[in-house]
């Protein structure tokens, strides 16, 4: 256990929004032992549920939010509209949206992307879990559309941020001919390697978000030992990405 407290990665563009609280949390500052050391938020990776609950409590406190709502992610394309504190992770969805102040929307990841979305006008927030299957299903477009349907959010007013995640350096897909659509070939950076950061940038822009309002962390979780990485370690924890409107 370390006592440094949770240490989030922040996006400058989102930090400037006074009504917003967000962060992509590093491994440190939690209570879980190896191989989940230490700020693991995943409940399905073998870690103790009480330690995970303590880790989530620390994250909620660090962000000044009154609740955290997570998802039991399935690499699908369903979006849940959150109207209150569910108390449990929402089953079978990979994106969450809300306009309720104080509720942090949380995605769990170990190399997959969390894509954070902020509409300052309504205001409202959204977050999507986008691994390669999510990219193929275009969960990003579904999330932007869900904010439009639920809140009348205009993509032209939104900000979007792609979390630390699998980089083009480590994004090897040996079965890409079977797994990835033809359109992704434009993002093939070397033999069997794909740039999913660029794919998300492209999908966000196609959903109507201005390119100048899209930021990509550009940090590879496989290369950077501060983050949990499934590709690197196999049995490991899950990093938390959270976005919410301040209470
Ligand atoms: Zn890498």
C-alpha cells in the first residue's frame, strides 16, 4: 500500500471548465495488493471487493463528487442515461451519459480507451469505453448521439478527450483482416499495427465535434508502467476514468 493518494492524469481543455470534474487515474494511491496494486477499480479481475470499494471511495473523494456510477462493460455499443446513483455498476453497457450534478461516470480500462465528452451548454457529460471492438461498433458515435437525444446536446459545442490507452507503438492486431473493417486500413501505421488514437479522433470529428476541441492524451498504457495494462501484464487491475458535473 502507498500513501500518496490517487494521482489523476488531467486534460488541460477539461480542467479549464469550472463546472467539470474529471481524471484518468494512475495505479498509485489505492489499497489493493499485487497484482492489482494499487488503485484498482475492476470488480471482475480477482481483487477483493472491499478493497475495490475503498479505491472507488478515494477516487470519488479526490474528484469532489457525491457518487460514482460505473458499468459492467461488454465491449458492445449500448449507452445508459444516468439519472441518479445506481449503487451498482450498470450491466451490459459501454457508455454512460448524465446531466445530474455530483454524479461521476466511470469507465474501467487496462489498454482500452475511455473517451470523455463534455457539453458546456446544457451542461451534460458522457463517457465511452472504446477498445478495438468499441471502435468497430463506433461506440463514440452512439455516445454523442445519446447526448443529443437525452439533452439536446449539439456536437459542435462539445469537447472530447481520449484517455491514456493502447498506442500505435503497441497496437498490434495480427488478425486485423478478420477483425477490423476496411476503413481502418487508413490508420495502419506499420505491419499489423494500427493507430486507434487517430481512429477515435476521426470518429469524434465524424460525429460533429470540432477537431480543435478533441484532445488525445497520447500516452500508451502498455509502455507507461504508471497504468494497468492487460497486454503487458495479463492479470492486473483496471484504471478508472471519470467525468462528472460538480455538485
Ligand atoms: Zn506502447
